[in-house]
C-alpha cells in the first residue's frame, strides 16, 4: 500500500516540475523578446521620425536622396524646419521651385564623409572641410569655425550638437547651407552670374573685366574675398534697370562702385561683427550685426543696406546679397 500511495505522489511531483520548467523557459523567452534592443536608427530614420525635420525629409524624398543618409560614417549638419524658414523656405511645397540637381547638391553639401563629434573640430576660424558634394571631381569645401561663441559652419550655428545615430553623428544647425550653384564654376563671379536676382551686378562685373583686370582677378582668383552683392531691385532703385543702362555708366564709376562691395577675407555672417571694415576701394564700410540681422553702410548712402541672403559660399569667398547699392 505504501508503494501504491507513493507512486502517484511522485508522478504528480514530476509533472509539476516539468510544468515549472516549461513555464520558466517560456517566460524567459518572452522576456528576451521584450528586452531585445531596438534596431539602431540611421540618420535617415531620425529625420523620417522627427517632425522637426519635415522639410529636410521632403527635400530628401524629392531629390531621391533618403537612402544616401543610411550610408555609414556620416556627419550631417541638419537644418530643422525653423532653419529652413529662417532661410526663406517656408514649407515643403517651396522646394518644388528647385530642380532635383539643385536639391541633391544642397543636401550633399550638408554631409561630411566621416563621423566627427563637435569636439573633433579644431578651435580655428573657417577651417576648410570636404563635403560629399563634388564639382568637376573636386570636393566642394565648407568652412567650420569652432570657438568660444560656439560651432559654426558657413555662418550657420550648431544649436544641437552630437546627436548619435547608427551611421554617424548629426549636428542640428539654424540655417541651411548654400553651395556654389550648379554650373557656376564656384568663383565669386560665377556665383553672381548664376543667380538670376544678381544679373545687373553680373553685367557690371562683365563690363569692368576688360578694363580693370586687377579687380576682375580678385573676383576670379584663389584668395578669399567677401562680396556684398546688390540685387537687381537695388540697381533698379538707382534707375539702372537693364544691362544696357549699366553699360552707359562710365567704366571708372562702375569700377569704383563694385570695389566698394568687396572686402578681403572670407567673412560669414558670424564673422561680421559690429564695426568698420575696409573695402577693396579703401573706403570704409560700417557693419551692424544684431542676432541674425546684418546691415552694412557706406558713406554715399543715407541708410544702411540690409543683408537679405547671407553666406552663399564660393570657392574664393562668400557672397551676401544686399538690398541697396553701396555708393
């Protein structure tokens, strides 16, 4: 009888042990599934899932470049939606005015082909770095300033550094970066001539080129210069509304005017501090900088010109569009 009573008890114990083992194993597997780390997100994933980058994502999709932001070892200087708006791009529909080639170039200009943390940039002013954009098989350069005021690239400020993603690092910036336009060749003259809002300035530069090779050489040479570029509207305010009217102005007068718009050195908006700078004409220009607003005044105008579009990069300098001619 003892044997009969003992066997069922042992059998129940064995069943219970098996049940506990199976339950523990199943629970462990479930926990492993729950605790499994999420797949690391790439820069493309980060922009796709973050509503602050809706315009940047739209630009990537329109240019067919979203997958390019999944490539390994990238540094992306990423303008958020506020940065696009500050640069004159109000929403994604504004991008339709740009061709696929233009958008692709702009996007590539925001990317370095190596992952670099903010601390990896030397404490220098306008240090040249190679971007993913190339023209004629040459990498187009961007210029980084790292100093006590922060980290800047082409005058755009890094407002959120070191966002780590699976394929590199993202630095969020407050303005978009503008490379030399396609087909411009990259020089200051090329940038001006490629911009339809600067055709009258381009006509003036073309007129003086034959008679003043020194100034023309400044605008096409290798040494960096900053050009304050009056828009067509600025010339029209002086009744200079067509290339024909530009050609009727004495060459000496045009030369003096153009020389008043050129300053030695590569000066992005963060480099334009309040004070005086000397133009190529040797005349004095008074700069006033307050936040993102920059004005410049010459002695021949009553009120200062406003920089309406800053930091257009050229191979030999930088262009700032202004709304008045500096006389």
